[in-house]
């Protein structure tokens, strides 16, 4: 996976994970996921994977330069 793609996918996962966490906590309504504890747990896990992907992508770009 290219470094840029890894960074973009990582950022996307952080955003999606944050939304899922907000829905799981009941802060974001209007969904079947709202107020469900599962999404309050899954969201941060997805966000952490996104952070990891973005950081490894950034590190790979720096070592190439």
C-alpha cells in the first residue's frame, strides 16, 4: 500500500471511529447504532488502527525523503 493511501485510509478510519464512538455514547442520534455500547467500544479501536496506519504512512514518507 502506498504511503499516501495508508495516510488517507488512516485518517478516514479515525473519523469513522470517532463517529461510531459518538453514536455509541448517544452523543450522535438518528441511527440504530445510537446508544449501543458495542459501537462505543468498536469506535475507538477503529480510530486507533487509523492512527497507527497514518503514523506508519508518515514515517515511511519521511524515511524516503
